C-alpha cells in the first residue's frame, strides 16, 4: 500500500544504472497483471542503452524528454494476435495494467518513473514500431522511463492530494 500512496511521476534521475535484480523485479511485476481471458497479449522492450533511450525520446514528442536521463526505458507493446478474439481492444487495458504494475514495483524499490504516452498518438506508435523493427502484430502502447530519483526526497512520503470527489457510492 505504501508504494501506491507514495507514487508520483519522477522525471529527473541520477546518472546511475539500475541493478539487474531490480529490472528483473520490475519486469516480473509487468507480467503479473491480469489480462483479458488470460491472453497475455503484451510484449516489452527493455532498454538500458543510452543511444536507444535518446532515439525513443526523439520519436515520442517533447513530453518524452525524461527518457534522456533515464537508466531504463520500457516500451510496452500490445500483441494483437494474442488479444481476445471477440474484443481485441482489451489489449489496451492489459498494457496499461502491466505499466502500472511496473511503476508500483519500482516505487517500492525507491526507483522513480514516469509514464510516457504513445498509443493512441499514431505518429509515435509508427515511429517506435519502426525504431524497434517490430513485427506487424506488435503495437507500441506506452513507454515508461525509470531511474533513481535525482531529488532524494522523492518517493519518501505518502501523498495527501487524493481526489476523493471522483468516487460515488451505490449510484452517481
Ligand atoms: C496515459 C498517460 C500519458 C502520460 N504521458 C506523459 C508524458 O508524455 N510525459 C510526462 O512527463 N508525463 C506523462 N504522464 C504523467 C502524467 O503527467 C502524471 O501522471 C500526472 O500529471 C499526475 O502526476 P503524478 O503521476 O505525479 O501523480 C502520462 C500519464 C499517463 C497516465
């Protein structure tokens, strides 16, 4: 619970690689999420290469700048071939769940992260697809940038800015 409540977007990172064990935990969290009819209709490209992180940033719009200083970037893709045949669009839900799981796992490890929107901005989708030579059935969904927070106070305290007004009980 504490990781959920401490989480916030962290966009500036120390110039320090993540440990392999930490990356493994983050990726295990990704594939631990539920998927529609257990389709596991995702795939992930785990990027630690600085040149590739910069190329991903080049192709994902100005808001993707945090990737340039990140220790890790993960491109979440939807696997359209594996998606639930009667309602393929669930691939988007499944990718989002995997992404949030990664973020919560990273927070628990003291690793900062920020979600970088890709799908449904199709220019970004096509550009990432080309960069990674993805097969046709793979659809870039989102990128998440990770790194140890530059600000040592980040992720230390639970937040208190919850918007409870969005919650309705039993009816609108
Ligand atoms: C679908 C989605 C796309 C996002 N895209 C970006 C982005 O491109 N660049 C960025 O810096 N933050 C991005 N964010 C992070 C949001 O700006 C952030 O979650 C929001 O401002 C709330 O702040 P918090 O995460 O600290 O609670 C994105 C978040 C989501 C869920």
